[in-house]
């Protein structure tokens, strides 16, 4: 008998299903953590580049009021988009 077989009179099929459910949950959590880490790095690079290019018309020592508002709105859109994407991806997993 190999180590994956259920010995006669041993663990019930429910134990195996519980183990599989726990393993699936742990894998989903690990995937979610990795996804969020990659997404945050991507978002950081994207927000920094895109929002800067779009909003900062005259780089200087400080932001004008309109530049500051533009950056704030731009970042808010990226955060909103990230939430939509992550909810869509994680709802497909379940």
C-alpha cells in the first residue's frame, strides 16, 4: 500500500475531502498574496509613469493645485480599476 492509500478501517473519505479543501484554500490564499504583490508593483510603476506623464505639465519643486488634483484623480482611478480586476479574478476562482 502506498502512502496515498487509505488503510482499511483508517481515515474516512471526509478527512481526505477536508484536507483537500484546506489545501485549496491555502493555495488560493498564496495565489492572492502573490497576485496582490505583483499588482502593487505593476500599479506603482504604472501610476508613477502614467499619472506623472498625464498630470505634471511643468515639473518643479512643488505641484500646482491642478497637478495635485489630477494626480489624486489618476491614482483613485488606478485603485478603482485594481479593485475591479481583483474582484473579477477572485470571483472566478470560487
